[in-house]
C-alpha cells in the first residue's frame, strides 16, 4: 500500500475520533457513565481503556520515530503478525467481544470528563506523530507492543493497530449512547 495513502487514512480516522471526543464534552455526566448492562463499559470506560493503551503507545511511537535512522519509502508492506493484529481491531458489523488485560480494564472506575480531555490530548499527539512518521520508513522502524517487549511490529502496523483499536471502541461508545 502507498505510505502516503496509509498515513492519510490514519490521519482522517484520528481526526474523526478527535471530533467525536469533542462532542462528548457536551454530554451530561450521567450519559457518559451510562452502562447498558452491569458488565459492559460506559462511554468514559471505553475512552479510559484507550487512554491506558495510549499511555504506552504514544511515548513508544514517539521515541521510535525520533531515534529512527531511516528515510521514508513510497510503499508500506504490512507484516504478517502486525497485519493480523491491526485487522482484528477493525470494527465489524456486530462487535465481537475481546478479553482485555486487567490493567487495561477500567470497568467500575470513577470517571469524569477528564478522561475525554485526556483522549483529546492523545488524539492530537497521534496526529502529530502521523505527520512525523512521513519522514521514516514505516517498515524498517520497529516498535515494542504493550503485551511484550520481546515482540516488535513495524511502525506502520503499530499505527494501524492503535488507530483501528480506537475506532473499535469509538463504535462501542456510540452504541452505548444509542441505548440511552
């Protein structure tokens, strides 16, 4: 795939996530904390989950881009594992439930709009990183992943994973609000 097209797609998705998050600041707290069932996540829990992943991936991506000694390439070829992880995050017609690590599960946390503001800040940082990623080779620059420092993915796959993961939980948050 074209590197430019990939980065544009990811920038557009991130821009949509940023816009959506800003609209959430207009909602009352009871709607943002509403849960469809006792074991489902509220809108704020969806965003808190993403913030927890962002706390790992944003510094990781930033550090890898700034220390990369590569130059950008016209095309990006996904890795087998990275492509699988990224595609598994894409929202589907009916969201399939996935287990998350205990440290990444915010269920029953006491949350407020600070979570939305943090998510907004992280999306702005991601947009900046996507711009910086234009200058490095998305295939040769590698990043660690949150579950193991021993496994690395191509930067292009990591960016896809993070942003598709965001998209998945934005859809989940939208579905919660539809049920109020």
